[in-house]
């Protein structure tokens, strides 16, 4: 796979596919981590005299123009981080995009409007997607793929455009790949994996694959209640995926047979409602009241998880341990984050929610070996799946 160091970019229009899918609230960016992660590659290209055209998606507008999902606020923040003006095209492949691209001088940068305002970006019809890719590719002379969070999608800007232009991987994708290879091909043991988040179904593939690779798997978050239910425990009104109970039971059996240690909470924080001011208390994981719902792992579980990370040499963490956005249910996630730091291991924080939790809870990002922008792409790589965006860059 070629990198941007292999491209002659001076004076060339370079289309850079980044991941700028940041959370917005009332038009304000609440976490700019992905924008900051995109800056090094863009800056390197600008410093080498490229005319950089950045493209990205935001949310799921499904081919419709939705002003609340405009990338305009992102353009402003990107300009602040780069220390230069970012021209903003009010469309993706229309008149504004064409004029904006043509108007760039060497060392200047522009951002196109939300790719997903165009139905062709995500279309499953090859002809429709290809027609959009033709128009997008026509804006540039070179292509750089740097949006690792989107490489698991067979979308026009990720898969089809690099097949139409000379292409290379950006530094962010190169860094993400190096980290993921270290998690799959050159693992220093003990290797611990911490999984959280709301749905066990989102993690089935990665659990299945890691059962043969990890030494221990720690499970928290909303997904843990499907595990507790599979063990025969009461989970009250907690999040539960009934259709996954048999699969989870099979994973627990396989783990026991293969020597992989599954670590589940010994207590949970049970609340009367999904609210910060609801009555809540820590209860044993096997004694959750039927009229309550679990919103975090409990304090004893936080200590347990930290102890099972203490001797690890490699740790991958994807998914918060509770509803960390509400302070009463943030303690489990905080304990795991601190456990990663204290372990001294090679630590990878994967997934938008986990990365957001690290920042929201006040941890120094540099205290972790790597904070991934990958999310679903990282999980699919760890599942052993081929990622279309990487295949396109390898061709």
C-alpha cells in the first residue's frame, strides 16, 4: 500500500477522504477528536504544495440535504486547527464544488459539503455509485484515503474513487493499520480485551474471533446484561437482546474450553429510571431488582476489572462500561480507563464512544498508546473481515 510520501503532490489537486463524523449539538461540535486526527495528513500535503480538497460525511442524511448535518461548522474548526482558511463548498459535486476546487492555489485547502447529501455515495447500485464517483474524482488529480472510520464501507468516496485516480493511504490510516496489526499479528501477552457499549450484537463477530486470540475478555456496558441473563440472572428492565442468549451461552462455553478468561461484573449500578437524578445503588450482579435497570458496572467490578488489567501487556478497549455521560454512571468507565493507564501495557482505545469518554472524563489522551478513530472499521478488522476501503488502496 502506497503512502502519501510516495506521491508527487506539488501543484496537484488532491482529494482527501477523511473521517469528520463528529457529534453536533445545536450546531456546535461537542467532540473534535476526529477533526484533530485528520490534521497531520492534511497539513503534510499542504506543506508540500498540494491543493487539498477534503471530503467527509456527517451523520446519516440518506441522500437528502439536511442543513443540521452540514459540514460548515467542521470547516470552521478545521481552519482553526490548521491555522489557515478552509474554503467551503456548499455542495458535493455541483457548481460550488467545481469552482472551489478550481480556485485553489498551491498550499490551500477546501472542504466539500457532506458526502451523504448525495444518494450515490452510499448506493448499493454499482452504476449509481459509480456515476457519483466519476463526478467526485473529476475534481482532483490524486486521491488520499485517510478516513479509517469509513474503510469498512463500500461507499463511492471510499471504494470507487481510488479506483479512478492515482492513490495512496494517508498517515492516519497507516498508523491505524500498524496498531491493528500489533493487536492481531504481533501480540505481547497477556492480551486483555475490554468490551462495552449497548448491544452485544454489535460485538458478536469480534468476540467470536478473539476467543482464539485474547487471554481474557472483560465485558461491561449495556451488553453485559445479555451475558448475565444467559447465566440465569435477573436483569430487571436493563437492556437485553433475547435473540442473542444462545449465542452468548455458546461463547461462554467456548471460552471455558479454550482457557480464555471471561470477566463479568460482580456488581452493577441499578437505577429506577434512565436519568442522572434517579434513585440508584450498587447491587450484586446476580441480584438486580426486577423493577430497576443497570446503567453502569459497580465499584467492586471497577476494582476487579482494574486488577485483571494490571498484568496485561496489550489491551484493546471498545465501548464504555456505563452511561458515562451521566456522572452517577461514569465510575465504571473511569475505572477501566485508569486501569489501562496503570497497567503500563500497549493500550488501544477503539470506538467513538470510548474515545469521547476518555476526553469527557478528563484523561490525558497521551496516557494511552493509541486512540483509534476506527470504531466499526477497527472491529471488523479484528473480526478478520476484508475492508473495502483498504482493498481499494492496495490495488
